[in-house]
């Protein structure tokens, strides 16, 4: 099925449900935010298929905390350029969406058992705005971010999604942004994907399709393959949160299933 057919199926499916989808996007290089490529075009097409939510909660690989889960409660989240060595055009990018302190505080309450706290020092990092600029280019939907606590195990991040699942019934789009495979130490520009990158990507897709989320949080069982795919798990954790926010009644759609620069999976998926 082509991406056009997939997105038509997504639109048709969403017409019959009041529950918002939950989305994970492989964001890859920050340059995707300013380049006209297949990834950017697919995100724009996805934006046309998605409904307009009341708010967007982003779980980005780039807001990492230690020992706490923070929720951005700022009224006007700043656009963060959390990278270096890129063209001035990229640093000039702004995504001036408003925040939603009231909904953010509700999320703090929902995650009380996970010791969540409100925070107004962050904003929107490139894991958020580099894809949001295509999904909702007018920046007119309130957005707020949730941090990933790097001190916690994989199961914790799936449980975060489970705790947030009810937001889907309340007009909140949960958006995860990271990469299913992310090893920049081994990247090779223009090169073929590594065998281990394709293998982990395939294992992830198979387990997700089977609904075996427990297998995706079993670091020991994933073994050395996980260690190769993720020297640090930061880009993997948002995918677990999105999986946790899914429902057994959901349908699952994949898009952008390629491996970029040899060792970064751009695989994205939507539960709807």
C-alpha cells in the first residue's frame, strides 16, 4: 500500500472515532526541517490527514532529565536550537505555538505516581518543532513537552504512556519524536544500512505489530542488538511511551520505514 493509500485509510478511520491517534515520528537529522525531501513531504501529508487537536503533548528524545519527569507549563514555549554546526537557516527557524499551562498541570497530576513536576525553563526542542512545522505549519495548536527520565528503565517509559492514554479522549494528540535505531557513532553518509540496524528495526516492527510491548522493554532479551542500535536509549524511549498510550482496539500504520545514514531508522508509526 502506498503512503497516499495509507493516509487515506487513516483519514477514513479517524472519521469514525472520537479518540485521537497517537503518533511516533522518526525525526532524524535537524536538516529535515529545511530540506524538501521524502520525510518532510510525508510529515506534511500526515498533517493533512490528522484531525486538529485541542493540544499536542510531545515526548522528544532531546529533553532528557535525571531522576524526574518534567512537564513544560510555560505559556509561550521558546524555540530551542539544540544543535551546532548547521546552516544559519536552521537556526533561524521558529515555531511560535502557544503553550497550555492548564493542560500541562493536569498531566503533572496524571503522572503524580511517576513524581512528575511542572517546569517552565524548557520549550520546544528540535525533536518537537522540526516535525510540528510540517504537521501544523500555522503553529496555532497549543503544544507542551514531557521530559524523558534517563535514570528509569524501559518499562517506566511505556508505563508513562499508559498513564497518559486517557488524554486521547480529551482532544490531546500524543506525539513521540525520536528514532527506532539511532547510532550516530557509526553513521555513514550515503552508505547502505548496517545489517544490525535493519535487524533491530525489523524486530521492533514485528513486536509492535504483534502487540508485544513487553518484549520491546526487555533490554536483556534484546541483548547486544539493542546496544548497537542505541548506545544511549534516549531516541528509543519516546517510541515506548507512544506504544504505551495505544489501545488494543487501535489499528497500526507504519510510514517512512527506511534507514538513513546507515544507522538511523526513520520508521514512524501511528495508532488510530
